[in-house]
């Protein structure tokens, strides 16, 4: 049970780090958290890969994004090396249900897949 709990806790720490504005503005810090095969279905309906997410979040001259708050975060260990997190996010009134798949690699827990769905 402790192993399951520690895996979920590690994935939650990594997810919260990924939502930090300092991390989101740094290509190096983002790259440390995104799996090389990362994919996302964004709340906008657009599909993203690792390179496009890093480029979008770190583009020069872009205004700092509003802080992102989370609620209802919970995790499930799906396999020894996979944790799914689900939670709700709020970024300046833009709310979304979110789901993330984190994979344990030689470099630690990396975000492999993410999906956001807007809600009122």
C-alpha cells in the first residue's frame, strides 16, 4: 500500500510542479516533466505534442498566464509504472476537468498524456 501511495504522491507533486508559473515559463523545467512521447488533447480541442506545448508555454513576450488552481485531485495506480490523476482546474474563471497519465521512467515520473475538458 505504501508503494501505491508514494507513486500517487510523486505524480501529484509532479503535476502541481507542472502547473507552477515558473516551471511553465522554462523550456528546461518543462522538458524535465514531459515524456518524449507526450500528447495532449487540450480543452480547446486541439491536439498537442511535447515540442508544441513547450513552444507555446515559453514563447517570448507572452504575458504571464494567470495562476492555476486545482481541486478534487485524486490518483489511481493503473500499473507499476503508470498513475492516472484526475482533477478540476481553474485559470482566471476558465474551468476544466483534467486527466493526466504519468509514467515512471529512468528519469522519474513524466507526463505521458493529458486531457482537459471545459465545464461551467
